[in-house]
């Protein structure tokens, strides 16, 4: 697959940075549960090349999306690589299964590493026990803080905006850099996140 830059093609006249963001939860009892929103911001050209190569891997491994938790468990779309994919009983991985899942993990990880010099990584973590204590002990927090998911999203968007703002100091007034965020679809929160993003832009 050849990227547009290798063909000498300009993707757009307007300077655009693209931000890809996703969420994750961690219920680790030792350190306490946490909620994370993270992602990366890159140029339109870099993100287009990365997205095309990402899709190539999805096709290669016959999956619609990459979800690390499903890969680690051999569930969801990765169940097809179990020796008995139709079994209702979960069994430890065989050596063959381990090798396949390791191959897939390395393929997707290596792709990100290949683009790492052109990616600006941003993340926000909400430690849920701390969040709940603040909400309990400080009345003002209950009136001003959002739910953990939204709080993390807003923090990441703010940092992404600050990065773009800093870069725009070196851009001429008629050719500023703009960011186009892409969010992971979330069945429960996607509608509210759209409202938050519209409010954030306003």
C-alpha cells in the first residue's frame, strides 16, 4: 500500500490535525479502579496513512475492529482463532493459539510504533476512588465536576486544543491549523459526548 505522501500528493489545502481518542476502564483492586481517555493527534497525512494500514491489518485478520481486551481473552472477534471457536467453555490457550494472538498483537503494535515519531499522545486518567472522595467531601465539586468519562474527555480535548494553539503561533493568520477529533463509538455515552463536544467547540 502506497501512502499519498509517497506519490507526492497534497491531501488538502487547509492544515488539519486529526485526533483519535478511545476510552478504557481498569478495575484493579490494588491501585483502585480508574477511567482513562487517551489517543493521539497527528497531521491529516499521517493519520490517513495510519488509518489505511490499520484497515489492511483488519482485513488480514478478518476482524472489524481491534480491541485488546478481546484479544487477550481470545473472545469476541478473536474467538475465530481458537482451536474450538464454538465451545461455550473457556479453556487456557494452546501454544498455537498463543502464537497467533501474539502475532496479531505485535502486528498492530508495530504499526503504531512505525508512526510514533509523527504522533502526539494525549491521555487523562480519573482515579475513581479519589474522584468519589472529592465528590463526597467537597460540595462545590458536585456542582462543577462532570462524570468521570466526560471529565476525562474534556481534559483530553483541552490538551489537544492547547497543543494546536501552541503550533498556531508559528502559522500565518490566514493558514491556521485545525483539529478534527474522531471518537470511539460508545453505546451508552456517545450521544452525551456529542453534546459535550458541541459545547466544547462553542
